[in-house]
């Protein structure tokens, strides 16, 4: 083959030799090669060398993105700044559809479809490209080998998933979530030191339920537990004979024990809401579901609750969370004597409004007792408040000092437990319902509180009025002892009536209130003395009715009981009643209301009727005697030859006795519920009548008695050193009035 023409000089130079010629030879070779490359490239199409990644060259000025990629200018672009980016076929929004039970998975430059977890293709393949190739169907995990649910747990297939359930009486082991173990209930026993057959029988039933839960379903166990609780509360038996402290301890034990028992039992139940409404109106609501962060509403007619579900799970729980609410109307039987702890801020607000100190808060339970519990046992301070809606039974308009409040039960070893409001506040109320929020969980209820605001005016009237009454009673006592013309059996009755009222009123004025919230020996002694002296006053008042009976009804002879019988009845009967009452229920002497204690009979346990009963009986008997007396007097006045002197005397005595009965009777009709008066009208009426007792007795038996007035006139003259007149009245049947003026020398003055 002939050499190209340009190479001939190179060969000639090489034959000439020399190092200088070699350099020129190399340069010429390189030049020749460049010429050859240009010739070769001139035989192909021109192409752009700047095309980006994931693209191909179209020509010297344009590029095309590879399949699965795109640019902002389209498939073909000419700009140096364009890039080819991956097309997201799976979206959003999705460009392709994989069909149901499937999901799209994007890759760089492409995509593929897979069945959702719990589903698989009929062919067994792992991926497919579009909806037409979708044959995803549910995987029955329960037929796989080895078994998914271990031990005694049972596998239940669901759409796309499965669950492991434990047989009745078993629960999942927290360390091995798919293994079942026997439910271990927390220890629940009777409170220490409480002796009660009814309570012991209840705990025997609870023990049997715990033992037989393996054979019974959890739902049946719940029904039996609530039935046993209702039987205990509806028919308490010997629980009624226990004191208030013991009953409150029992209530605290029952509330906490029920929460733990139901919380444990709910773990063995399927993940679903559960509600139960017993024939006796006890309600239970359970919510069992997976952990989450959504808001959940649960409850029934007594109460409803709204909470964030994240609070339900315990710190170490990995399984389903539990929330429950037990509403028991009967639980109030054990809590009716509980104390109420008024929040200091609320107390300060009330005292500022009424401009008087708040002595005590009287309250009554007007709703069911609602116990709320979660899987999370640390609910003393929640991250966010829980909202409640409680139903109550108050449909009337409340008085000025009354209020419906949201309270919770707080157990206490010292007092047994009490109602508190700290951490709870009321949002509003309407149509028999109150909405509250609380930052903790416990047992909640609605209380109707009556704030006993100390009435300074009433306290002043009591002290001044009773002091005046004591002075008048003391004047009556001296009069009956020193005025000889009026001495007799009726004067003896009046004397001891005034003595009893004087001593009782003095003790009442000085010792009725007790400092602190505890009833000590001194307070019980004061209560016993008040019980005795006020009963003695009514017994002596009944003896006046007996004297009238002998005077008017018994053949008009006017002979009554001897002094021995008067003293025996007047002081012996009340002494016997007080002795029996103290022997039977000595703890009933003294009463605690909130943070204030009073030295009087307690209304609980029936001891108050050892005073109310005899008082009502005496008032009734005296009323019958006075009606009979008036009827007999009417007959006597209609006779042909009546003894006018005796009739007028009997009439005066009857009118005086009737006025006395009306005064004392009306006073204690208002005072039958002493220290529990919520009406200002009743409080003022009782106080005024009680303070006027001494004055009216002094007016009836002293100032309106002519003989007493004459004696007062003589005493006044003796004190002043003036002349006085003495009028002597002869009481014999044939005597007549004689009047003589005495000189100072004749009277020995």
C-alpha cells in the first residue's frame, strides 16, 4: 500500500539522521494523527457533550431524559441548566394504581407494587406493576407453622392481621406478650380492725370470684361482683351499727379495691368497649384498645368522661390500654357522714363576699359516686386535665348560700376519708348535669354545699338575749323562794322549772361550741349536761299539767302530787333517760360538722331521739291535759251555783300554763333540729324565742301576779326607807279582805 503523501518528508528526514531531525519527526506524527481524527469525525453526526445524568444525547444542541425521569421543560430540552429528576409514580398524587390491599413503592427511575402486610399474591410473587396484576388476598396467620400465638393463647385471624387471645381467667405476660398466664389479682382484704359479718361475707364472695375466674368469662365475673357490691350496700346489716370512722374506712377500701379488681379483670377482655347497667342502677363502662393519642369519650347516664388516650397507658405497658368508670348510687350510704375540706381560696372568696367568717360547710351527696381508673396507676397529676359530665338530682333553684360543687374522695388513715376539691373546678351546669375538669383521677361526686356563714348579728342576739334570760330566770328563782304568799306545790314546780332552764341556758351559752374538729371528754360532758337539764325542764313543765289535772279534773279538789313524787319525776326521769342513752351510745354525745364540733347530741345513730322523743311526748300530753282542763272549766262555769273564786283561780292558772306551754313548746319545735338549721328565718326565730323564755316566765309568774307585785312593793319600800302599805289577804273560805296601813314602827322597820 502506498504511503500518504505527508509522510514522505518524515522518511527523508529520518534518512538524513541526527537528533534534531528526530524532534521534527515526532511533531509531524502528532500532526498527522490529528488530521486523521478530524477526517474520521467528519464521517459521523454531531452530539452535545453537556447532557446531564439520567439523559441521552439527541444532537449537538439537545438532550432527552431517560425513561422514569423528566425535566422541567419536558422530555427533550436544550438548556444547559436543566436536570433529569426521578418521576414519583407513587405520588402524592399517585400516577399509577396498584389496587386494593396493595401499596406502591417508588424506585429511582421506576416503581413497583406490593401487597399490604397480612396479604400476598396468589402466584406467590413479591411484586407486580399495576392494578390489573393485583391478586392480593388475606394471609391466614393462624394456620402458619410454627404457631404465632404461643402456649395457651388462641389465634384469631382478622383482615390483614391476627390477634392472640387468652382464655377466660388468663392474661398476657408482660415479658412475653404472646404467652398467657393465670390472672393474679391484687390483694384485697377487709380493713384492719373492722369486724362485720356482712363485710366478711362480701369478701368471701370476692375470693370465690377470683378463684373461679378461669372457668367463668370476665363479663360474668363483673356481673357477679357488682351484684355482690349492691347486696352489701343495699342491705348493710351490721355495717349500720359501726361508727362513722369505720364506715368511711370501709368505703375507702371498697373504692380502691374495686378499681384494682376491675383494672386487672379488664386485661383478660377483648379489645372493645364494654358497658353494663345493673337492675339497681349501678353502671360500669370499660374502654379497651391499643395505645394512641386520640381523644376518647366514654360513660353512661350517671357520668361521662373525655380524655386523651395517651394518658391511659402505663409507663411499662406494651399491650392494650384500659380506662374504666364505675358509677354506684348506693355507695353514698357509706359516705353520707364524711367531712368536707373547703379549699382555702374558696373559703377566702366566700368570707370576702359575705363579710363574715365561714364556720362550717354542710353538704349532701346528690349524685352517684363515680370511680375512674386507667391502666396507668400514676394519676395523681395528669399531663392534661380530664373533662367530666356528672348527672345530679337537684332540679330546684338553689338558695343564696348553696352551691353544687365537684368533689373527689380522698382516703385518710386518720379520719377514714373526706371530700376534697383541690385540682378540680366546675366549668358549668345545665339540665341536671355539671361539667367539671380535674387534673387527677379518683372517685368523684357532686355535692350540694351549704355554707354556714357566721352571722355576727345572730351571735350578738344570742349572747345578749341569753344573758337577759338568765337574769330574769334568776329573779324568778329568788321570787319563788322568798315570796311566802305564793308558796305551794305549783310554786315548787315553777321554781324547779326555772332552775333547770337557768342551769341549761348557762351551760348552753358557755359551752355549746368546741374548739377544733374533735369531740373530747369536756365536750361530751357538756352535751350530757345539756341533755339532762333541758329534759328536766320539760319534765317539770309536764308536772304543771299534772297539777292542773288534779286541780280541775279530779273533782275540783285541787290536791296534787307530793313533793317526793315531784322530785322523783322532775329529776329522776331525765336522769334515767340520760344514763341509758350514755350507756348505749356514749359516742353520740358531741357532734362534728366539718372543721367545727358542737357539744350536743349527734343526729346520726338515733341518739337525738332520746331528747326529741320525750319532748314531743310531753308537749302532746300537756296539750291533751289543757284541752281537757278548758273543757272542764266550761262545764263548771255552766253550773247553777259555781264556786266563782276557785273557777277564776283555775282559769288564771290554766291560761298561765297554756302560755308557758306555747312559749316552751314553740321554742323547741324550732329547736328539734338544733345546730342543723339552714334557714335564717328558723335560726332567728329559735334564738329569739329561746332568749325570751326567762323574760316571759318572769312576766307570767311574777309581774302579772298580784301577790308578787305586793311583795316587790314592800321590798322596794324597805330599800328606800319610805312608808308602804301591806295588804293581807285571807285565804280561808269565810274570811274577807282586810286592809290596814302600817307605820314604820309597827312593821319593825
